[in-house]
C-alpha cells in the first residue's frame, strides 16, 4: 500500500492511498478557503449514563446535491474545487469539514448538566473516483485496499493520547441518512469506548474469562456447524445471519480465527474478508430492483494500549428493510425500551440471501 499526505487550503488533512506509487506533485483541493473552526461539545445524559454530542453547524453540510455539485467528485475545474484531486490514486481520506467530534474542541457551555469538549476526530473515506459505483461493485483488490486503509487510519488516529476507540462505518442509501450518494464511508474516533461497543466488549470479556476463547469466534463456528444461516464460508472469513438478528437481512462479516483489529489481519485473511464482504453486498444488491440500503459498522479493539484477546474484528450490516413490500423502522419498543421486536425469522432472510447467486470478478 502506498500513501501520500497533503494539506487542504482550509487546513484539513488529506491522505491518498493506492496499490501503486502516487506522484508527489498532487495538490489538495477544498471547496472552502477558510477553516471551519468546529467546536462541538458533549452533554451528559444522566438517566442513560452516556454522553450526547452537539454540533449545530452540521446543519449546513452539503445534502444530496446534483451530480455537477458532488463535493466527493474528482476536481476538474480549479474554479469549482471539490474535496479530492484528479490523479492516479484509488482511495482518499480527509478530515470531515463538519465533524461531530474534534480534537480542537474547547470551552463547552456551562449548563444544568455536565458538559465537556467533544474531543475526537471524524474523517471521510472516499472509496473510488467513480461516482456511479458502489462498494459492492468495486474490484476485490479495492476492497482489500480499503481494509488496509481502515487499519492505517486506526493506527494513526488511535496513536493520539485522547483517542480510545476508532469506528469505521458506511451509510448506504437515503433511508439510513446518507447525505452524499458518492461511494464513501466515515471514521469516527472517540475519546471513550461508545455505549454499543462497550456493552459488546463487556460480554466478550466475560466470555473470554470464563472460557478462554473468543465469543464471536465460537458463535461463528456454531453458525458454520449449523449451516442454515451461513452466507459465506471461506478459509479465513465467514459471513452469516446471526440467530439473534435484530434486523431483517442483518449479516455479520468477520475473520474465522481471532483477530482484534484491522492492523492485525494477515494478507490471506484480508483477501478472504474482502471476498466475504463483497459476496454479502452483491447479494444485497440482487435482492431489490433499486440500491439496497444498509448501515455497515466495523467493530475492533479499543486503542487504549492494552491487549484485548477477547475482542474480535467484525462488521455488522443492518438494512432497514423487512420484506420487499414493507419497511422496518425503529419504533416504541426499540427506541423506548431498547428491546427489538422481529416479525421475520433470521432463517427466512438467510435463506433468501443464500438463494442469490453472485459472481466475484475472479470467480
């Protein structure tokens, strides 16, 4: 993997990645000449025991622009700069202009509840220069490179003393809140382990202390032995609809053996993990006559400098759809009580996905 670090006119960082060397003469464009001076803050939710971040300037971010105003498109006209330059690179990562978390955050407001600077870091990851593509349609080599990029970003950001957890994710489709259709994801780096991975880590830790093994790896082996919900079974990676799925068509993708973070993947594991992910995404795309929406979140070990043998790198893909005719939205029991109610069995949705034939480019 090759990379080139650049600085935008408004002071934000841009890193270009490729499997081939990148020429040093590229410039980093920006649609904005001046810094945002983002200053998000946190407020403590006493009843839930968790922080909420506030960044009102995010209301001004670009929202579903027409193609000619796509800020993630390659810049062709210097008079109309975008976020990424033209050039021989494959993936671009840059600081989010409208971050929910910022290492420069300071002086939070004094309120009736505890407040704090929303210290952290937010990045945008542009998967391809092709605005008409999707992660599912990218070559396997590009998905492998993306896994490497996520590892590099985690290592770089996680080295900061105030960062404790790095979370890559992709929102695909307006149904899950995407604001730009160009194929891209985001990375949020938190000053603490957020509530969802914190709860999962606690379960993993308790299981590891009792059994001396990875909870997720044992779950994956049980799914492979059962077979009814397995979507992909490779030598080094697996994908399955978990028996405890909370969303229709929910799929987990992970290495088969213990791996705690992207940076720990071996080349064969990374190659097979890319195949597993692309298989699932292609199956999603073939289920509908329109782009299939989903939220894909990758969980990995905290960046606290400690060993986490209990933790397993994995992705959870959560589509909002229940059937071809009806939508699944979070409602009273999910939002109000935190208990998910499913009226379609994981075995049913797994069977639907299993019936979808897909062809990877090297198959």
